[in-house]
C-alpha cells in the first residue's frame, strides 16, 4: 500500500510537471499574442510574397546560394558580417572554427549563413510579434521558405515578469578549439552595457581596440581562454581560408551595433507584449486602470533607458573597425539639414556620437501601443529638455541633450505638441 501511494504521488507530480511544461511551451500561443496563429507582417514576409507572386526572382550563385540576392532584397549590407565559431543555431554540426557561421544584419533583419549548407536562417523584428524566425532551403530551381516557430524558440524564448516573449540573443560563451561550448563555465548575454572583457566569446573579431581585452579570437585550454594572437587584427587569414566568405573579417564595430540593436528590439517586444497583455486582462475599474497605467509607465522607461544608452560601458581605448561597414550604416540616415544623424559614430568613449538609438525610426517603434508610445515621447522630452536629471541620465551632457532633441525634431514627423516648446533647463 505504501508503494502504491508513492507511485500515485509520483504520477501526480509528473502530471503537474507535464502540464506546467506544456503551458510554458504554449504561452506565446495564448491570447492576446496568439504567436503561431498570427501571420507575420515584415520585410521577410514581403519578400516571400514577392517571390511567390513572381514579382521577385532571387539569383542563385554557386557557393552562396541565394545569400547575396536575399541580403540585397532585405537591405542588409554584406559589410555587417560577423563570424561566430561556437556551435550554436540549427546547424551546429556544420559550424566550427574553420567554418564559422556568418551573421549579417540590417535595421530589422538578421541572416545566418553557413558555408556548405543549403539552409539559410533568417529572423526579423516583426512590429507586432517581435522576433520571428524563418528558414530558406536554397535549391537552384526555387527557394523553399518557411516560418519556424518552436524549433527556434527553444533557445529564443525568454521569461519576463508578464510571461514569455520571443527574443534575439547575442551570447558570449567559452568555446573549445572544436567549437563546442563548455556549459559549466560562465556565459554572458551581451549588449551595450556589457564590459568588453565579457563580449564575443566564441566569435571572431577583426578591428582595433587598443589595450582593451575581450573574449573573442580565443579557445578554451582547460578552464582558461587562450588567445589566438589576433587581439588587434584587420583580417583572420592566419586562422582559416576566408576566400569563400563574402567579407574577409568579423568587424568589431558591426558586433557592437548588433549587440545594441538586438537588445533594443527585445525591449520593444517586452514593452509591446506587456501592455497588450495588461490591456487584455484589464477591466474598467479604477484599480485596474491604475495598474494598466503602471505597466505603461514601466514599459516606457524600459524602452527609454535603452534608447538613451543608460549604463553604456565606457570605452577606454579608441575602436577602429571596417570603414565600409561604417559608411554603409551611416548612409541610411536620416540626417538633419546641418548633417547630424543618430547613426554617426564616436568610438572613442562610447559607440555613437549622439547617444539616442536610431531604432526610434524602426517599424517596431512606430507600432507601439499609442498610449505607450506617447509615454515614451513624454519621458524622452523630460530627459532631453533637462527636466529629468535623474542619476541614470547624467551621462548625457547638456550638448548631448540639445543635439538629440534637434535631430529628433527634424527627422521625426508627428512628434507630440509638447516637443515644439523651446523651454529647456
């Protein structure tokens, strides 16, 4: 009898665990998100529709498949190439230090390509859904494109206070000379707040960074990372034959922009989902309305703080990367009448000359809940006008605030009426 009770208890525990696991796996499919049931509406779906209708014919190249043609259609510069040799993604068996996975990115889209593979991986910051994943089988006759859901979300789903959200991730890991990761050692999810010494483990890095150290261009020897001797290098030609990659490098500036942009997209998704979920469960009672207002206010701060590079890691040496990537990136604009842009680089003490993210022009930002977006603009105005001089914004000088304010006024249509005020502190 005692054993029977134990068995029944164990069965109950397993049943509860299974139900919890199932719930965790389907949380994104619950209202109001309905992730898998909702069709994406983004640059990738637009490309797929054009291919399906015959409006667009992608060009196949030996060795690259449709890579170059797809990058061109999605407005992703080849100069953004970053190379990761740790065994991650859907194609771990093909990735190694002598055959790294190449990542390319534009303002909305991320493309992963592995030399020798017919599978191209694409993700996009969908304005409504956040991170959405697609794969393309590259055959000479016709590309086969499909949306991936939980096969990718197994690694790209994050739990936050209000539930699950789909995310993009830049991770720094401890990788062996085979590319395999030692999961018993420290790993880091990196963004612009991360110190350089925690960045790019499992990645190749080209460019110059003075005396600053990072985890790139190094393999594990025991429990310690050992540098390949390419700490400040323009190319990686001594490591492997790069002639079959579109670009002979893995640019340090592109990597820094990638980290910032990925986390910014994640925060926009987090804020978007939080407000949508709060609205869905909210009633018209005073208490519920106050709770919704709190969610909107907290979500706005989450967005504004990353937009304004709060806690950005200070550079101790000048960064020098690919001229081509920087030219391609800056050229996208928009630009003020006197030539100022949020895309201009600093690279001496911080990433950008004017510390306000260019993602404020993105479809994901434009698609934010109307009340949430209004609160973001209200918070931005208070900081940029000098009315909010909280400690987290002390990195912004009065000149920074005035310049950012002038740039946004000239490059964004439909700003709130309060932004027309000339009153600043």
